[in-house]
């Protein structure tokens, strides 16, 4: 049977109101890619997989939650949706809103959103407003606006976002025919780690799968859940997770603790190094998306995790195409040679 997206695939497991009218771009169903060389590089003796969420319709995991949130909003009769975003939520909201025929308004922190995300928002036709403030401040504005006006909030404070996002946990268990021993993922506003935990617990109850330990990873310059307090001016090259006051921070901490895992920080250098290592496996992800795997490498190296005999999944949340500047700004301009067979032969085969 043809795949028709998450709301159909996991209809029996999603807690969505009866009025929900499915809006889908056939999101989800993303590959779980084995990366044995990367595992060897971390000492070997375990199974390592990447859940490549960059292969969703708008290039990030946000589409899982957005199909649910927009479908609910449409069915409820909403005419407009609003969100604050570091970029990926905005692009996803823009795509699903236009597919549903709804107006989309997105607030982004001025100058802090990667080129591929902003381009997506514009291409899908959403109204973009840059605000002179951080993501956290923009989120506070959209929450207030949605309380005063008929604007459906589609940030992950919206419970239906988590309903959609928990499907990634189902897919991992379905593919492996078991739960992994550990799941590593980046943490920003903390919706995704909360949703994964909901999903794993639900499968544990319904399908008797085990529960993985969760390793949530924040960027060191934006790590409120590690510091134990909000970060007023978060800074990191991983702009997607440049978030100082995670809306679902407490839920995330609870999830990590309940799972027997934890939330740690990885430096920008560690995140970018892992972006490079993933790319050399043929998996190009945006910087934030490498944070989960970077945290795993760090924990293994520090001796805090013994991976031997384990099955570990790292979630790569967004595609590298979203943030081309991070690569192009650092690269040398490719060499230019004349269109001459002899010159090209000499250069290529010596
Ligand atoms: C690639 O788009 O918050 O912990 O506004 O884009 O659920 O917030 C993005 C977050 C990880 C963190 N990886 O997930 C937004 C936004 C990527 C992301 C996260 C984000 P959460």
C-alpha cells in the first residue's frame, strides 16, 4: 500500500482530536542508516545508526510534528498559524500551512537563521518577521499573540506537535524490530526529546519494546539544561539550537532522568568536527544535527558510556543543505583550470 504520511501510518497511536483533517506531505518514513566506520572510530564493538531526519519534505524532523499541528488547526477552523523559530520550525510551518490553505506568520531572531531555512520560508510563501531579539523572546511574543488573537500556535508548546514527533520513536522500533539501547539527539527547545520519550514509552506499553537511555546534547554556549538555569545570551554555531530557555526543559530533564540517561553539552568545535565525520560517511547534516552524535563520541571518550555490545541510534535532525554557509565560508574557492584534456589529465592522474 502506498505510503501516505504519518497521520495515516500511525493513526491508531496518535492522540489527535476527531476534528483533525489530515494535511500531509508524506513526511516521516526516514531511513535508519548504519554507520559502522563511525562506530569503529569511537572504539568499535557496537552497532551505530543515524536516523536521518533531514530527508523529511522540508529537510528537518519538524515536519512530523507539523503535519499533526496543522491538521488539527485546519480541522478546528483556524485561518492562520504563528510560530517563533530558529528556522526549521518556520520552514515546516510555512509548507504545511500553505498546503492547508492557511496564513502562516513566522517570527525569527534577526540575522540568526541559516540561509536554506529562510529561503524555504520565503519559497513556501509565509510572512516572515525578523525581530530584534532572541528566539526565546520571539517565542514569548508569539505565545502572547496566540492567546489574544485567532492565531494557532504551532511551536512545540502545542501538544499535537509532540504527538506527531513521537512517531520517530515508533519508526526506529519498527525498523530495528526492537528499541535501541541508547538514543542520542540534539536538544534546543526540548520538544523532540520529550516526544521521543513519549513514543518509546507508548511502544513499551503497547508492543513490549524496551526503553532506551536518552542522551540529549545541547551546544555548550546554549546549554541551560546543563547549567541548571536559563542562558540570557545563548551563542553557538549551531543556530538551530541557539536557545536559552527551552519551553519543554523540565519535561526533557525528566525524560532523560527517567530513561537512565542525561543531558550534556558539546562545544562548537566538537559539533563541527562531527559534522565533518558524518559528511565523510555521505551524510551531510546541519551543525545542530551533529550534536547528538558529537555528545556520544564525547561520552565514550570520557569513559562515561561503555557502548560495547549496544545498539545506538543518533538522530540527525536536519539536512546540511539548510545551512550551506557554514561550509562555503570556510572552503577555498575550487581551483579553476582551462578546458584542456592534457592539463586536466596531468592534474587528475599525474
Ligand atoms: C535541526 O526551528 O527550535 O529540542 O525553531 O532545528 O525539539 O527544539 C529548532 C530546533 C534540533 C532542537 N535540530 O529540537 C526551531 C527550533 C534541529 C533543529 C533542534 C532544532 P528541539
